[in-house]
C-alpha cells in the first residue's frame, strides 16, 4: 500500500474520532475534504499545463491550499498524478505546510485551542442565527459548525 493512502487514512480516522468524541465539529472534516478536492483539482490542472506547455498554477497557490488543509488531496495528487515529486524545494515547503497544518489541528485539541475555537464557532453560530432567515439552511449550518 502506498504511504499517501496510509497518511490520509490516519488523518480521516483522527478527524472522525475527534468529531465522535466532541473535540471538533463536523466543519473541520468538511473543510479538509473540500480543500483536498480543490487541491487535487489544481494539481491535475498544473500537471496538464506542464504537459501542454501552457500557463501553470503558481507553487504558492499549491502551498497555500496545503497549509489551509488541502494537503491530503495534494498528497494523493502527487502520488497518483506523479506530479511535483522531484523538486526538493517544493517538497520541503509542502511538508512544512503539512507540519504547520497538523500542528494547528493538534493545537485545537489543547485547552487553550479548544476554548478559542469554541468561542469563535459560538460567535459564528450567533451571526448565522442573526442573519439567516431560512430555518432549514440555518439548521444545516449549525449542524456542521456546532460541537457534538
């Protein structure tokens, strides 16, 4: 089995367990999933552009997506598409972004991180209640951002 699948599987297990135990809301897993899809798309777009010789996706864009949580999709794209796997400076920045992202995720599981995160999400929930009039839409958003 390829290492990228193992790493992404461990992250999925961790996110699922974290949600189940009430440490993080569903929004964290949804964020990782959506950003991973976007990252995979951008890697595929860049690979196609590299082959055809057309405009490329800036490396900073790929790194920013990884830093924000799209690194699982980027890692799978690197392995499946065989793209961005040779350049040492790119690989170093990619793994640095992964480390910072995972460090931030781990920090959310500390007392200070959890307190700040819960406060931010409670404020977001209050804003949603104030400005969203559709009950169905509001309940869907609150389901995603509230803790178990």
